[in-house]
C-alpha cells in the first residue's frame, strides 16, 4: 500500500470511530432518564460518596458543567442494574 492510500484509510477509520463514539447512548441520557447526583448514587449503591468518586469511571455517568466544577450525574437505572450485579 502506498503512503497516500494509508493516509486515506486512516482518515476513513478515524471518521468511523468518531461517528461510533457519537452514537454511544449512555453519554447522552434520554429525556425520561432519571439522573441522580453522586451522593444519591452512593446511597443507592450502599457505598460512601468518597468510594463512589474513586470508582466513578467504572460506572456510566455524565458530567454537566465545565472543568472540575462540573457535576457528575448517574442514571438511576444503571445504578440499580450495577447494584444487582454486585
């Protein structure tokens, strides 16, 4: 394969990856999804808020706001589902 063909292929792959990431449904909660704050999420999971902050990347969540001051919200249905798997 020539270098020009490789660049074109890499560009197409990158476009496809971006499109797939945009389709990731947990990042954009539906209007009827109940979102809860981290304190409520910790209560649902029966863990401390500090421990929830440590494991938050293992759970689907969305961040509302900018930079470090943004609020981290969790879908209540996802938390209940996760709790039943514990």
